[in-house]
């Protein structure tokens, strides 16, 4: 499983802003990040699934 950093997530989502991404997380449109050490990461497979679900 590959994990995305915040910057990688932003690039994958078309350079969306930090506030917009966190609003999508709070609204349930994007999965919550996983904390590893002191940083947050998103599972790429979960992001791909969320994008697919929004496209349908």
C-alpha cells in the first residue's frame, strides 16, 4: 500500500487548497488521513476509490 503526503494528495486532486481538502475530509468526500509519526498520510487506494465514487 502506498501512502501520499499532503503535497502529493494536492497534486493528485488538481492542486486544491489545504482548506478545501480538509473540508472534503470533514464532509466525508475524502477519507481521513493516517498519522504516522508526527505526519499525516493518505492511502492512495482510498483516495482513488473516493475519486471514483464522486465521478459516478
